[in-house]
C-alpha cells in the first residue's frame, strides 16, 4: 500500500512537470541561443543546480517533517519523518532530471508505472529509497552524469545522518512455557531481563505460561537470555520463543 501511494505521488508529480514542460518544449525562434530556465546544458550547470537545489529541498523537507507538534496529535515515528525528508529530495531530483523536456517527463511516468513490488515493505523509508535509485538511474540514463553523481553522494550522506537517529533497539514478543512453577520463577526471570538491560512489559500471565513485550539493545544476543532462563528450570525442559515485531505494528 505504501509503495502504491508513493508511485502514484511520483507519477502525479511527473505529469505536472510534463504539463509545465509542454510550453517550453519548443522555444520560439527569437529565443534561440538563450539560456532557458530549467535546462542544464553543461556539467557546470548540473553541479551548480545540484549543490543548491538538493540541500535546499532537504532543508525545507526537514522543516516540514520536524514541525512543532500540537498537543494531542499522534506521535511521529522516525521512519515517517525520514521518509518525508527524503521524499522532498526525490522531488527536487526528479524536477532536475525532467527540466523542460516533455519527452523525459512522460518517459519517467512510464518507468514509474513499471514498479510493482509485491513484497511487504514495513519501513516506508525503504520504499522511498527505491524511488531514489530510480531517479539517479534516470539522471545517468539521460546523460546528466554530474547530477546523478552528486545526487547519489548527497542521498547516501542524508540517509547516513538520519538513520543515525534511529533507536538502536529491537522489539520482541517473548513467550515462556517452562512448567507449572513458572509463577515462582517469574521474579528471577525478570531479574535476568533487567540485568541484561532489557525493557519488558508483562502481557499475559497463566499457570504455565508468561508473555512479555520486550525491547532489547540491537546487539544483544537473545540466546544468552534464553540460556540463563533455562538454567532456572530444574529438569531443563521448557519452551522459550522470541518473536521479533515491527515497531510500527507492535501490539498495543
């Protein structure tokens, strides 16, 4: 669903560019030799336009994504904020590629419509990065080598910076089935979780089963916790299951 929405937005952007480019597709004879706005005729113009417009788009996108939040509005997830910033850069990059060429605009619309990702994408940022890859490929394909190179370096740098703000944690649903004395072992189990710097929330509690929603450091190896818990069981028999969850779809 996310990918379809992005592709639709992508196509509408290009159709708008095509309609605007139609007026500039055939400049009048009197304008021959005049530098038409939006047309990059040489590498110097590509570099200058890239160095001005891409950072400006990133800045404006960041201002929109990080706007002050009103009281009572839903919290913004990092993935959505990152996607909004990158999408602003993609929009600027597409307009640089299209310029005033009607043929390019419709050609890119056709390329965008070829995208059909049936795999499930949990992180919307990954879907936008696909459009980034398509954009720089199109820039290289139409001969805008300077734009393609600078845009790739700039996007890699932006992604590296914003992904550094992502929480370095993983979310699991931890299910323990270790016998009828599980309630007696519960304080010791939770002590193990705390010692490993694991944040936990009890979700279900039964005579022979416990279920926690736990947040662990990303580098933590879950088998170490499992081994420590299994050592608490006298006969060593039981089941410990770690089910990793997407933060955006965690159980409420």
